[in-house]
C-alpha cells in the first residue's frame, strides 16, 4: 500500500497457526508487512507477541473497512478475529 492507496482503510484477515484476526490497513509498512499493535499480535499468537517478535502470517484482503466490524462476517458460526 502506498500513499493515497485505494487499499487504505481495507479490512484484512491475518492468519497464524490456525488463528485469524481482522485488521484495518491504514498506512504502508513495507511490502508484505503489517505493523500491528502488541494487543493484536497477542491475539494472533495466543499471548506470545513479545516472545516471538514477528511471525509469518497469511494475509487476505476481505473488503472495505466495514468488513472488519464485529458481526459483519462469520466463519464456523463465530465472528472473525474473535478467538
């Protein structure tokens, strides 16, 4: 994503070790890179953000920002990003 990109504000699923969280992309962090808060990283890594530092997650763009709102999408009967 670059300055004034059409993907700014888009919703993405990040998946690591069968855990998926949803994030909204706001700024460029480097090709193939997401810079997420420790709280989000802890949710993705089951509390291991500090220990792991960084992980290789699968990123999937799922739509506009509204797609990241709680209850907007479901998988296996639960909201995405809520484990």
